[in-house]
């Protein structure tokens, strides 16, 4: 009964606007006090620090910084021009540019929010001008941003790897095919809606007249994802080192080649990286305290026993569907990093006992929490694209569900066909 009251108290704190990390810490504090053993309070600083103290987490700020440097050094605009050159000259071309741009940009920073803000500020107004409804333009921008955490590098995969001791390189490799499948699914969706709204063929004659110049300029932008993915795939560098190299590359190109990066913009990029990284680490630390309390009270053990006794361990496909549904529902109401930090220690061991490949389950968990980014009422990417498209958030919430359903359909495909996640890691010997 006391645990139920704690949960209600946690929800109440969220509703009145208490920061998530503070709500998690307050809930765990009240829980530990409720045990009557005040010596357990020393666990709070230990677990809070321990939740942030992982070697694999060192890669996080580098990938976040790379994305911000790409934006401020003019390299993101070059990626968009490159995408327009590839897929722009068809009916609804900017919708395809939106998806392809997300695929390319995903190979830089691994953040859906960064993807939505960077590409949405340019493409949403352009799509509306081309003839797309504003709600659809914002919706496909939010939907395609989900590709960011799936195609390597990935912020969520780094967190998952730190919690399960799974190879980051293997997880990154496992996300390549699923990310491309997700992109293909949104392109098919764009093909249907382009004809439904009778969107005209995009006029990009100006782009084609300067195609060689665009290709030349795009090479600089494409080097950054090659440094990250190529360096990890061939074993030249670790994920952390690849992120650091990509940051250094963006700084050099931004100052010496594009000359759009200034000292002020560099400082702003560092500030933004520190702010975003700190927010993630605070949530992870606080969620780690809650996770310890759940283990102490044997709540996690009760959940595990419930699943074991249900016989789901003998049916891996059904187990993953059930776990995915649980993550999806919880993710609708809680921040994604907290969901991943709280549920991974419970679900990952069950998946391992069921014989599920750890890379496959890591991608499934990553996509689950990623879908939450566009699922009402919390979905952070919805608020970003609504602001960029100047569309009421309520209207976007009504229009976003087809994109959520497409992402869920891709999730089922990934669960059904394990080779999509295991093929590349197997070729790498992982």
C-alpha cells in the first residue's frame, strides 16, 4: 500500500511541474524513510553518483557536441542540400528530403530532439510552402527524427550499453538496418500522403544547376558520420574516441573551411552540450536511486517472477511484444532516459534468459523509448516541431498517431526478423 502511495505522489509531482530528477529523488527518499531504517539514506548519494559513473557514458557529450557544432558550422545545411539533390525532384520531394536528411544527420549525434530542431526549422516552412498541410509537415519531421537514436551513434544505446555491459560497437552496428527500415517506412508513408494531398513536384532546378558545387560542399559534411561509423566499424577507434575526433573535425572545418563557426558559437555549443548532458546525467542518477529502492523492496523481483510464472520466457516473440507494450505505455507518461534507466535492469535479464540476442533486445528497447518521443502526452519532439511549425500542440497530438503506428509496425518487424539486428554485428565478429 505504501508503494502505491509513493507512485501516486510521484505522479502528483510530475503534474505540478517538479523536475523529473527531483521527483525521482523525492520518491526514493520517502521510500527509504518509509522502511524505518534511516541508515539506508546513505544509499542515495552512492547510487546517484554511481548512476552517472560509467566509462561508456563518456561518449555522450562528444556526440551531442558534434551535433551542435554541425549546426553552427554550416554543415547541417550542406547535408540538407545533399538530401535535396538525391530525392528532391519527385512529387512531395521535401517529404523525402526530410526523411533522408534525418538518416544522414542520424550518423552524427544520435539525438531525436536535435534532429527535429535542426531539420524542422528549415524543412517545415518549406514543406508548407510546397503544399503539404502544416500538421503533416510537423508530423513527418517528428516521425523521421526517431531515426536519430537508431542509426549510430545513439544516445539511448550508450545508456543501454552502460546498464547492461553490452558492446557499444555491437549495438551501434545492430541499429543500422532497423534505422534504414524505419526511414523506408516513412518514405512509403510520404509517397501515400503526397498523392493524397496532391502535392506538386518540387521545383529544384536551382539545386540541379549547382549539383557539382553541392556535391563538393557536401563531402565536408559527410566526413563527420564517416569518422564515427567507419572508425567504430573497422575497429580503428572506440565510440568515445570517434566522438572526440568528430568534434575536432567539426571545429577545424567550421573555423578554417566554412568559416561559419566563431568563438561565440563554439562557446554556445559547449554550453548547450553541458546543459543537455547534465540533464541526462541527473535523470540517470536519480533513476538509479529509484532502481535500487525497487530492488530493495523486491518489486523488480516480483515483476520478474510474474513474467517467469506466466510462461512467457518460452515464447521470445510474445515476451518482446509484452515488454515493448509495457515500455510504450510507461513512456507515454515519463521521460525516456528515466524509462530506459528504470526498466532496462528489469527487462534485459529476462530477455537474456529467454534466449533473445542482446543486440536485438537493445535495439528493441531503444526504439521503444524513442517512439515515446512522439507519443502524446509527453513526447518531447512533438513540442519541438509544434513550436517550429506554429501549430497548436493539441492539433499535432491528433495528427501524430499515423506516424506512431508506422514506428510500431517497424518495431514488430524488428522483433519478428532478428537478422535485421544481428547480421552486421555477426559480420564484425560480435
